[in-house]
C-alpha cells in the first residue's frame, strides 16, 4: 500500500502555460456545448409526443420546421435525426451552407452581422411555409442567435435592403446591449417581435431556442420572431434618443421615429400565442459551467462570476479584475479561475478590425501587466465583430511584449483595431464558424 507521501498528485498549473490552459479550456467547452449533443440530451420522444423539459407537443403528423440563426444547420440536422426524417417541409436560414443537405429542407444562406438578399428571401419563404395552417398542423421553430440579421422583412415596404443594412450598422456599432438593439429591430420588422408566430397561428407551435441573450430575456433571441414582445414603441424612441441614433438611421426609418409612427408588436396574453410552447436547448450558463468544471479538474479553485455579465467592456473587465483579486486573496496558495458569460458592449471608435471580445482582452492586458494572470474572451459562435477570430488571450507579459514590437495597446484600442494587435502577437483565438452561439465566454486565471 502506498504511503501518504507516495501518493502522486497532478502538478498544479504553471502560469507560464496559462494562455494555453485558457485556450484549451475554451476549445474543450465548445465541444461540451455541441448543439447535436444538447438537442439529443434535452429532447425526447415518448408516448407519441416530443418533449423538452415539461413542455410537449403531439407528433400525430409530420411537422413543418423553420430553423433560423447561426446554429440553424446543426439544430435542423439533430431534429431530423430525432424525428427519423418525418418532417413535412422545412426551411433553414443560416450564414453558410450545411455540411450535408437533408430532405425536405430548403437551405438559404443569409447575411450576418448585416442582412442580405438571402435574409429577405428566407423570411418570405418562412412566412409562406407557416401561413394558412390549421390547429391540426404542428410547426417547430429552431431559433438561435444571429437571426436578427439573417432573417428579415421590413414592416414598411418603403424600407429597402440598403436601409436595413444602415440600420443594423448603426445598432451594431453604437454600443447598445443586445436587448436594446433587438427592441428596435422588432418594431421595424414584419417577422420579428412575435409576428412570425402570429403568422403561423392557429397552428400548434414549439419553439426550441439556443439563447445568446440574458436569461430573463428569451424573447430577444433573434429578436423573438415567435414570442410575444415585452418591449414597446416608447422603449424604442427612448433608446434612439439615449444613444443619439436618429441621425444614423436611414430616412425611411428615421421618419417613423420622428413622427412616432412605429407599430406596436404583439404582447404577452395575445390570443395568437395560445398554442405556443417554448424550450431552451442551450444558454451561456451551460458554457460557463462546463468551463468552470474543467478548470476545477485541472487544479484551479474555479468560480463563476456573479451577475451581471453584461455592460461596457471596461466596466465589466474592472469588475472581473476585482473579483479575481478577491479570489486570489482567499486562495493564496492555489491557482484560481473566474469564468463569466454574457456580452459586453463596445462602441466602435475607429476604422480598424476587431470586436468586443478582443477589445475586452486588450483593455484587460494593460491592467494585469507584470502579474501572473491570464485573461481570455471569445465568442462561442467563432466570430468577434468584423474580424475572422473568435477572440483573444493575454497574460501579464502581453503589454510589455507588444510595446517591444512598437504596438501601443491604448492606440489600438482607440482605433478599434484589437484584431491586428493580437494577430501580430499570435494571440488570437481562431476556430472558424462553430454553428453555435451561446454568447461569449471569459476566462480569468490567477497564479500564486
């Protein structure tokens, strides 16, 4: 029998390997939140019904299926497998073509972060697919993040595609939280804010969604095409005023704000939603818990950051920094980890390339200079802002390494050029499109 001194323990993580540890944790987490795995785990067929949690719908006849968003291809494939191909008709609207096309789905490639012709075509096709149904029909909606741009039909026929692109650009670059961006999107759209769901009434409806919004705001996912809307036209007018958006809107949309003629969206309690059921397949909580558990197994005292996770990127980085400081004091002889989800806001102030995740890490890198700390922030969809990367990783040596190469962190931050900064250092997180989206993941590591 081995004595106490002979029992081997895994070596504690070394801070010099911290960036690799954080990066591998992010990559492993992506595997843990695989859409196919989640769908098969959360859904079940039993007694002639399809169940998600405590919600269920009968499968007396093959359903029609509408899949919208960055995870649309994978969600549609998983449902096709679970139903053994028994689908009457379907449409899948996503940023890119699937690996394998499945009958009877029609696939439409649309634009993100700005709508394209495909966004309009997909929305029209979805409306046609779900219109004119009876209570005997079942429609299954598969909704995930990105749908706000990928799926669109303006409520006002005078609004053109170029107008929609201009609107989305103003919202995406304006530093708004996702729920405020989507409140405005809902009120100018003929398919968002519950209007697609009303078009399918009185058919029985089941919406399965992958959440890329705060937990209490499910109707903001893809601007809530099948859910009643809690936001109002008055909210929209206030948001536009607060962020100085009016002059950035195209004339066709600005007119509705100036004349206060936005049309209200359907609200909770609307009879059109009486046959509607909803179930969450994945959220950022799943990603946070998966990452936290992996770090715990690797020898870290691992913790989830308390809410809120959203806000200005500098404010949230400072808050996380203070939380890691506190953990490091409580566990002075052990490496510590702090994991958070959410989406920070980051107004575009320059003409460079990057996104909220890389801006967050760039700002944080200047705060941890000289310390045995590591920070990673990356999007679970594989894309950050207008860059090809998901995010970036930095440690206490990043700022000094950059300055030795003539890179000034503050200047790159001001120019919204965080991607070039981290690409030069070899510290971008590059994973390609993941066919998933449960918001962003931030990992902080501290070493004794």
